[in-house]
C-alpha cells in the first residue's frame, strides 16, 4: 500500500510541477456486479472525483478518489435440506488512485485508474488493489464512459461493469 500511495503522490507532484491546463471533474457511476460477487450483490453505485494535468499532447494524468458502494442481496440457500435466507451486507470502498487518460480523437478516449480501495464496510473489509480500465466519449464539459472496475480484496474480487458520467469544471 505504501508504494501505491507514494506513486499517487509522485503523480500529483509531477502534475503540480508541470501543470498546464489542470482539470477537475466529478461524477457518478452505476454498475452490474460480476464474477466472484454477482450472487451476493445486486448493484454498484459510486461517486468519482478526479484532478488531471496535461502531461503530453492528448495524454492526461492525475489523481482520483470517490466512493464505491455494492448493494447486498438476500439469497435463499438450502442447508441440509432446510431453506435458509442469507442477507449479504452492503460493501463500501474509498478508492485512492492514479488516473491516466489518452484521447484518441477530440471526442473518444481510453483510460485507466490504478491504486488502492480502502474498505469501509462491512466490518472486516480491509480493501484491496483497484484497477479500472475505461473507454468513453467526451466534450469540453462532460464525459460518458463504460468500464470494468475490479477491487481485489481478501481472496476475491469485487468486480463490475460500469457506466459513468463526469462533469468537467
């Protein structure tokens, strides 16, 4: 975790030293859980906040954070011939990550968030490695993207296919 936080700080320091046209954006996202967690969680929702700097022509890098919330399901399982309802607790994470975005054209981009997601809930959620590749459409004032979010935590992965919207300030 120390290496990830130091990497984020290095990107922030580099960006501050070379800031030309810094950009703040904030938005929301919604996702469908998949993989390890699809049977236990029904939906993910989140808030995103990022600040990026132009590092090279068509390439921006910076830092991002926010909140990711996975909504737990109630499932009925058969245990020794007896039907039992199991309530899965909601899970929450605060991502701390570096972000990079390359603009293929004025309107289309690809990007990657990479860092650590701090586990907030339920009790015992220690968090894990966060990775989020994404592609999207952008204008001067907003961007819409689709992506895959993975949080490798405690031997499993909280993963979802997401759709997001960011407003650029």
